[in-house]
């Protein structure tokens, strides 16, 4: 066979030339670029987490904005627990220890699918939230684009989708640039800000209008709500544990160091921005983000301010982009296990999981349209999934340590994704992961309860539904495999009789072609005409008598103008006479050169296929008659399809 | 064949049981119900015509609102000319003399297609304008629904569409009720209103806020613009000339009398409402229609007011409904002549032109969404088409009288749609139609110029484009007919060799079925496997060797993971060896019981069909394997399709 690269067509102009299966690359990267690549999701959340805390505190009044600082400290404590817990996972699963794999390995399918559903949901929300937050940055700097936020957000998703369909080397070091640009700008803002604060030259923010709300008393519930909102800052912390294989050897050690570095940076940035926002008196506003207000106060309305907004926008878009790697990969993993449609495991022409990418883009766009690109409206849906997957993953680790506690030195359990070895220090490690599981579980409960009415109920309904659907799909694939299995079947293939029916609408070159084919198979055949219009039928009968003479022509009346129903009845009549026979229905289709021409004709092939798909032993043949070019000529341009 | 009524399925629950072709009824109706049926379009326009005049005059200031009265009188003069002209058409074309038929008969295809494009465009706009105006009535009485106007409008279109897909007896006398209800309410309003005016008890309207506009000087251009807006009152006047066959004998005489009655009522209502609106000082407002303001002043805010609003809403919806009869009928006429897609001539299960109905609903809904259900925004697009068709129709009549002027007494020209006879009084009749043609032509020009910037330019671009498309379609159908024609072909059908390829993905019950069928045709065959995943291929080869032994299995490598491209290359190789042979590709598809299950499988039948449709002499056979039920059993439930 020829291995020529297929010719370029429209989709190839958009997506690039197809890549060979053997072209899948793999390169290991150092800690500095790895930090940049895996941290964008986690770090970008500092762009909105502080604002979301203030938005809830504002319900009790601006006098309580100072509470944002202890809340941020609490979240940093949570981050510390998570980091220590995940460090252990990284060493335990050097081939990548996402919650799905850890759960499958230790807790069974139900936990694994629950983690899968939680993570897939959150990857979608990461796209929706990050893009909305990115657009909010743009509209902070350029308020005139405010009315077009949804439009801009959908446009950005479209661009990211096309880039990912083209295929992105996830480990590309060019991705490091925006992350370090953001880190540079953010730390510059903190340094300048705190310097001006210390020197008393930091001016309060001006010209913002706070969102108007009815003031209510400050309750513990409200504080917990604010804490929940802020804990969205922790989404993305698990990213490194998924991507250990991208690191240079010693993989686990390098990944662990990168995780600690990322968490430290995240803690400093989050606390710093929260303090600075409080110092300048930033308020949650419809028109300008808190981070934009803070940057504007610190830098003034100059180039540095615009650079800070640009950096924030870019890192948020990068964060959305990480979901484009994570979502299709996890979906393909679950599909490979038979819990999601198998199409999700197909790699497209550019070796990417196209269905996963398109699915992610579609659902995220839908969310953005429904929630009008509002970060605050999306936040209550976000992070439950992440915290659920944190809990499942840590609980899985606890089970793993318990398994190890029963092992002898030197003993090994080799599973699909991991090797479990004896570890004398299992007890403190079990405690660490146990604390991680309990704490993230509690945070998840707090989140679900305090955000329930704001939208968390949607996720609480969707997650179990998804898990149920995953198992339904799994059951289906198993049932199909059983039904198709040849195990125990010993009968070999045998010829049966074939009754050929040629569908004839009118007597012309295309129907002659179909008749010619039926004749060529050498089996008995008759022409069949479904009579919808009496004049046409009479016309056909006359032409048939003239040209086809002795060959049989069966006329099936169709009083209700259905093409398929009289034919189905006729097929059943034949079946009654010869139940073993194959019924072979031959149709001559017309192929036009363009789609608009094709649309001008009754294209009944699909209709006939659909109508007979439930009838046993019916073969439906379509033989196309090409109108556009001379007979015998083969058009080489259009028979490449990627499905 | 059995003529049993097909079983009920979902679409039948919505649309009702199928109707036999022979069930198409025809009943003649009297003048009173005919007036009601044909007049709703014309009469309903009084609901917005006055308001649209005032809206333009408001640009110069409310002091000029009095000008609405001379403008309305001018429009009534135009109505008089049109009525006399169309009276002559009714007598000349007793089988229905729409502009399309009159133009085809006298002016040729270009004029006929122009009239067709103009009328089809205006039927769509009638739906959009009438429904929007109907919703404006509802939101006048219940301002709380104001934000949901587009939503309500689309809902109404959906309901009308379903009713029309079920099939509506156009001549049903039940349609008379809403028209007479509206006439009763409208005349009651005029009588009470003028009585209160005469007695000095008519109070000016209160509580309305006029649309704010920058005031500009009153110019002739502005007056002509107001006149154009008001002339939308005349849309629908041509309806009777289309529907003459629905009348009792003597058809033409009865139709002519009904036309005169309708025009008189329209003139009285339009003038009356315009006068009364001026008397109560109604102003164009975003919140309440002028007719609602007038009714509120005359009746007070009681039951009579609500009845008047209800009657206006209902007549507007009826007016939209008339387009549901006119549009599909004219589209089917043009499609029958080969200028529109032939599918438009197919009658659905309920004997209606389903494609035309759905197409009309789709475009009208789109217009309502784009123009946010605003009557004033839609008006500049409306009525150009109607006036163009008036002009063409009257010009056609002029040509006809000139033809008649050359005829001898007793001479007859029998054409497809008309019989032309000598008429000694041709000269005055020619003058009447000539005046009609010139006057409507001038009004159309005024409309196009004064409304150009407001939206008329859209129609001025769309109309010629449509005509061009109609002729493109016509040329296509003629070319296909030539290409398919067997004229001059004397060769009879002859057998050629058939090379069968069975596509095998994996060896299981479904592929065994396909192999069995290929074997049964008795032609040489080989199994072909497109290798996308090496593991699967090795697995297949092992199973094949075990079970199929000697039968040939061809493996086609697919480095770019395309299913169709390696297959297409292989087919071409075979073709080169035997250019005359049919290539017969056999596939075993899986049929699931439900659509969601079907969606979980790679359904490549369509992909293969699309990929090979441009290659000559390739027959593609799909033989379905039914997973849902036991082998050999025929499922009778699902093979009914209406296409």
C-alpha cells in the first residue's frame, strides 16, 4: 500500500497535515519548564480567588473585608496538607497517579468512575471559569468590550480548540513563557505594592462601583461560604501528580520538588494579592476585577498595569488550555476501560483525541452562554469535583498504605499502573494521606452545603448521574461483546439464496446502472417501483415495456406516499416464502459535484438504510451514478475521510 | 399490497394519522366565509399601519400627527386602484390568477420568477410582521411579558407550524369566527369612539411614553416615508385572486364581489382607526401599540378593551396562518416548474407540503430573532415584494389585453392556466391595469428609496439573488435530465464481473454475517481489514487463521488512521487490473435497539458511502446485524419512514 501523505483539503488547512501513528513523540523536561507547564491552572486561580472571597464577605458589609486575610491563611494551610499528601502519591505512582488511577488501583471501579466523573466535570468548569475570568481581565482594562464578553469568550474557546485539534506538544517549553511572564509581573506587583504600602505612598483604588447587595448579618455560614469560594485557588494542584512521566529522571523526585515549589509560589501569591487588595481597598465590581483594581492602584494606569492585565489574561487562557490536555486524556482512559463512548479513544489526523477536545469545547461554551461568562455565577459549580477527587485519591492512598502494612520486606504486588512494595514508614504516610482525605472531604462538604443554593446542587445532581451513565455504557459494551462473540459457535460460513430487488424510480442512466449491477451478481432479481404519483408510474411502465421488455417490474402502491413502508411489507412477503434467503435491495444513487446540487435531489439511501436496519437478513446496496464527470473516470480528490 | 393505515409513532402523535393521497378534499364556500378566510391578512394590517405612519411623522414632531389622515386617504385611493385592477384579473383567470401565473402566462419566466421571489419573501415577512404585531398586542395589555416577546413569538410560530403540518382545511369555515370577531370588535370601537367624540366624552389617552427621537424638519421625503409605512396596510389584497377556485359558482363573480367587500371594509377600518387614534392623541410607544391605546381610551380598561386586544391578536395570528397556505403552495408551484428544490413538491403524511411549511417557519423565526420581534424594524423590509408582485401582475394583464386587442371575435388561445378570448372592451380594461401597474410601480419605488437605509436594501439585494438562484436550480435540473436521459442509447443491460470486498474490523457474529452474504452472491470475494491499531490487527489475523483458514484476508495499513483512504487506494488498484469490474464493498453494520446505544458505536456506513460516492462502479452494501433480538426474528415496529 502507498503511504503517501494524503492530499490537503479544507480541514487540513485548518488542522495541518495528518501525522503518522508512529510520530507520537515523548520528551522529558526539566523542573523549570515543568513548573510553568503544570502550574498555570493552579497559579491562574489567584486571578479570581480573592475577589470571590470578597464578593461573599460583601454580603455582610465592607467592614468585614479584613476577614479575607485569615480566610486566605486557612486556605494556605489546606494547601500545605494537600501538598504533603500529593508528594506521597507522586512517589507511589511514578507513572502518573491521577485520582482515577489511584482509585481504580485501590478502591475499585465505583470510586474510580466517581473520580473520573468529578474530574471530567471540573476540567470543563476550568475552561469555563478560566476563560470567563480572562475575559473579565480584558473588559477591566477595556470597559467598552463589556457587552461582548460572551462573544469574546466563545471566540477564545474556538481558537484554543483549533490549536488543540492541530495538536499541542503538552511538554513544549514555549508554554513556559506566559507562566513566567505572569509570575514576573505578579511578584513585581507584590514588591512594588508592599514597598509603597510600607512607605505610605500606596493610594486607595478609585472609580470603582461595588456590586449592590442587601446587607445581612455576618454568620459562620457566610465565613465558610467565603472560605469555599476562596478554595477554588487550590484547583490544579493535582496536575503534577498526573504528569510525572513528563519529568526528567529521577522523575518522582523532580516532580515532588516542582510540586513544593508550585505550592509555595501559589501560597505567596494568593496571600500577597489578598493582603494588597485589602490594602488598596479593592471591592468586587461588575466592571473591573479585584486584581485589575489592585494592579491599577499599585502601578497607576500605565504600561505596567496593562502588562499585568495582559499577563493575567494569558495565564488564565493557559489554564483553560491545560484542560484541553487533561480532559481528552482522562476521557480516553475511561473509554478504553469501556465506561465512555469508544470514539473517545480514536486519535484524529493530528494524533489528538479529537472527540474529547470537541466535546470539552462544546460543553464549556454552553456553560459560558448559560452563565453569561460570569465567574461568580460559575464558581459555585466549580471545585466540588476537584475536592471530591482529592478525597478519593487520598482515600485510595490510605487503602494502599494499609495493604503495604501487611506486606513483608521484599514482597511486591505488580498491578496495571503501579508496583506496590513494602515500606517500613507506612504508618506516618498513612496518617498524612488520611488527614488529607478527611480535610478535603470536609472542605468538599462545606462547599456543597454553603454553595448548594447558588449552583452546587447542579453538580450534586450531575455527578451521580454521570457515574450511573458510565456504568450503563459499560454494561452495554459488555452485552454487545457477549452477543457478538463466536465462542462456542462451530458452524462455518455457508451460502444462502439471495433475492435481489432493484429500486426503480424512473428509467434513466442511474437506474440502468443499478439494474446492470444486480444482473452482474448473477442472482435472481426483479425491479420494484413504489408508486407515489400515478402519472410517474404510468410513465415508467411505458418506458419499461419499451426498453426492458421481459424483465419483471413490480409496482407497489403507496397510498400514504411513504417510500419505505410498502417496500418493507413486500420484503416480508418474500421472507415468508423463503425465510432463509437474503433480501438484497439495490439502489442507484445520484452523486453531484457539489453539496448544494446534492441537496436538490431526494437522497433516499439513508432513509432506506434506516428503515431496514431492524430487519434481519436485508442487505442494502447503493451504487452511485456520478453526474459530474464522464463515465469510467475516477475522481481522486474526495475520498479521504477521518472518522 | 396492503393499504393498512401505518401504525402510530411519535411523529404521528404530533401530526395525526397519515392521510391517503386520494383524500385531498375540495369544497366550495360561500362569500361570507370566503371573506373571512381571505381577508385576515389584509384586514389585520390595520393593527399596525396607523402606528407605523405616526412613528415616521414623530420624527418631525407630534404637531404633524394630523398628516396621518391625508396619508391614510392617499393609501385608500391606492387601494381603490388596486381593487379595480384585481377585479379584472379575477375575471381573466378564473382558475386562480396569482402574480406568478399571470406573469408566466404573459411576461415569461424571468418576470414569473421575479414575482415568485417577491411573493415568497413577502409571505415570510407576513409571518414575521404579523406574529410580532400580535405579540405587541399581548405585551400592550400585559406589560410584564415585554421581556419575553421573542420567546412568545417563536412559541406562536411553533404552534402554527404544527397545526399546519397536521393539515388545515384552508377553506374551513371555523376560520371565519376570529375574523368576524375582530370585525365586530373593531366596528364597535369605531362606533363607540366616534359617538364619544361627537358627544365630547372621548378622553385623550393617558400613561403612554412616546419613543424619544431627535426632531428633524418635515420634508416631502418624510411624508413619502410615512406613506410607504402606511401602505403595508394593502398587503394581502391580492389573496382573493389566488384563491378563486375555493368560491362557489359563479366563481369569478363571487370572488369579485368578495374583493370589493373586503376592500371597502379595509378602507373604512383603516381610515376610522387613523382618525380615532388622532382624536385620542395616541402616540407610537415602545410599551403599548397605538391600537391598544385607542381601544383603551374608547372602552376604558375593562372587558371590552381586553376583547379588542384579544381580537386584534387573533386576527394577526390568522394573517400569519394564511402565509402557511400561500408560501408552500407557491413554492410547490415553482418547484414543479424546476426553479426550486423538488422536495418542495412532496406532500407529507398529512398531504401538506411539509418542506415548505418548515422552511417558512425557520426563516420567519430567524427574522424574528434578528429583529427582536420589532414590527417597526421589520416594516422597511415588508411590502416591497408585495408591490413588486402587484406591478408585475398588472403589467402581465396589460400584455394580455394587448394580445386580445389583436384577436378576432370567437378566436381563443388556450394556455396551461388560462383561456384568452376576444373582448371588445379591451381598451378601458388595458388602461385600468396599466394605471394599476404604473401606480404600484411608483409606490414600490417610493418604498425602496425612502426605506432604503432602514432595511429595504436587504430586500433589494435578496430579491435578485433569489431570482438568480432559481435560475441556477433550473439549469441544474435540466442538466441532470439531459445527463440521465436514455434517448439515443440503444445498448441493453449486460452483466459485468463483480469483485466483492468484505470489510472486516474484527471477527465476530456481525462480520460472519457479512462474509456469509458475500459468499452467497456467488462472486469472488476477499476480506479486507484496514489496520489502524496493530494489536487489533494481530488479534484478527490469529482468529482468522483459526476459524476462516483458507479464505483470503487482505490487510491494508493505515498510518494516518483513516478508514477510507487505504480502502480507496486498494479499490483503485483492483480497478486498474479490471477496469470493467464492479467493486462490491460489503459491510456488516450493528443495529442497536436504541439511538443512544447506536451512538456508542463507530457507525462507518455513512463514511464509506460518502468516501466512495465519487468513484465510478463501486457498489456499497450494508448488511445490518440486529443485536437487540434473536437471529431470524423480524421486527415489524420500526420500518415506517416518511420522507
